[in-house]
C-alpha cells in the first residue's frame, strides 16, 4: 500500500513522456494535451493517496518533482517549441523556437523553490507548474488554426506570455490551492467558485466548438481570482 503514491507518480511521468512524443513525433497538439491532462490527474491522485494512506517518503518527494519537471515543464516546452517552429516558417526567425525551452527551466526552478519553502503547505506562492502546463497545452491548439492569418503577431504574443508565465511561476504572488479541507462551502469557497466557473466556461466553449479555449480561460480565471482574493483579505 505504501508504494501506491509512487506508482501513481510514475504514471504521471509516463504520461508526460508520452505528451512529448505526441507533439515531437506525431505533431499532435490534441494528443499532447490529453496526456498533459492525464499527468495532472495523476499528480492530484498521488498527493491524495499519500495523504489518505499517510505514506510520505523522501524518494516519493524527489520522484514527484522529477515527474512534474517532465510533465509540466518539458512537455509544454515541446508543445510551444513545435508551434514556434511552425511560425518561423512564415517569419524566417529560425532560432526563436528554442526560447520555448525556458519553460522547463522556469518549471524546475519553481519546483525546487517549492520543495524548500515551508510556507506553501496549504496554498502556493507563485503559479503551480500543473496550471502553467494546462495553460500552454490548451492555448497552442486554440491558436494553431489561426497561424496563417497573423503569424508574426502570434509569435510575439507567445514569447510575451512565455516570460509572463515564467515570472508568475517564480513570483511570490499567493495562489489558492484546490486541496479541499472538507466539503463545506465556507472553508473552500474560492475553489468552489473556480470549479463552478470552469465548468460553465468549458460548457459554453464546448458548445461553440472550442472546448480547449474554455480550459485555457479557466487557468486565467484562477490567476485573476487569486489576485482578487489577495486584495480583499
């Protein structure tokens, strides 16, 4: 039983590797997104199972960080790299795509900081790497269909967002956690707000044929709601 969390973490790592393969080998943004989603689910389950079974270990902590660097750092980096490479066919900026691999660097720094920061037991300081990964994994497929219209503008937007999200991951901005203390509204109102809003946005954009954009906007909503929560304390 004590090895169940580590097994789930390995599934997280495996899904992250498959996300990289889907985008680099098969050029499938949707496939990469699906495996990033699987990684996020496994990342949630390994922490949940560890808390329920009360099986914490040093190797589990290190393994979790390694899996997260691959699944939520390298995988979105590969997704952004592939997209910037397609944009460079229009712009001629052949070296720009390599800037995408700053994402795994930012993610690794964020995780290293998290591991030694005792202040982040019930909430976060800076954007969590799974949220960052979901943002990119859902944004790029949404942009992909408009590449031929404004490739230079899209390239500039992607580079700008890359540094913005790198800053958010390494910042000291408080972000609320989705770890529920219990099922009572008063103790978990912000997570409930986010989940309700996310389901609504996903439903609306699914109806419009753009479900991934709904997920992307949910990550933006999470960031905005965290900022609002900080101002009304």
